[in-house]
C-alpha cells in the first residue's frame, strides 16, 4: 500500500464522516423545528438520519452537541497559525475569530441561523453555549500562549480573548434575534470595532 493510497482512503473516510455528521444535524434541525427541542429524542433523530442511536453518540456526545457542534474551534486555531508572526495579539485574535466565523457562515448560512435561533429559545442550549464559549476561550489562550511564549493564564491575554469572543458571540446572537436580516460578517466587524473603540476610550 502506497502512502498516497493510504492518504486517499483516510481522506475519503473523513469526507464520509463529515457527510454523516451533517446529515444528522440537518435531520435534527428539521425535527426540532417540527416538534420542539425537548420533545425530540435522540432515537428519533438517529432514525430520521438512517443511523443507529449508538452511531449518533459517536458523532455527538449529547443531544445539545448536535446543535452546538461546528468547525469553529478548529478553524480559529488554523487562522491563528496563519496570522503574521509580528502581529499584535489583539489583532491576531480578532482576525482569527472573524475569519473562522465567516467560514462557518459561508458554508451554511441557513443552518447557522436555525441553530442560533434554537439556542436563543432553549435554556439548556443557552447554558451549554456559555460552557462551550469558556472552552473556546481556553483553546485560543493556549494556542496564543504557545506561539508567543506567554503563560496560558496571563491575565491580559485571557481578557483580550474573552472580550473579543464575547463581541463576536453577541453579534451572532443579535443577527439571529433579527432573523438574519443583516449580513453577519458586517455585524461582526461592527462588534469588534465597537470593542476597539470602547477600549480605546477606557485607555484615554
């Protein structure tokens, strides 16, 4: 077996897994829309997607994860690594957050809107969103610390990450509250610009 052949098969497996994951999410969103989040069971989602409930749990550890999962964290880490080496950390964070979310938005705008609307009206999902955001903050801080030689628990670093991520999350929630009437990338720009402006005023 050649290395190229092994790589090709691995790539095919990953594509199949991505397609299965997306199919499960699409059927889950459809069922949540029709029946409500609480009234829909994992077994119903699995049956609609044509997989076993055990297969469901291989892709999503909980029912909440079928809504909360996307490639955002992976994309952020990729974007951080691609930023210029000498770029100020705050600009690096903002650039990576913006580029990562734009990729998620471009991949499936309607799915992102449907997921965010569901999060807004479901207390269990809202609670998990904040847990997930805290995990994303730690992930970004760890990646930045490794690249810059700073400590992961550096207060200035963590504040910069938390504030920037909160600005982006607020933009996404406002976008969903307004039924996606505005373009999300423009709202993200506004949110990050507002944060920069207010921090500048505070420094003054």
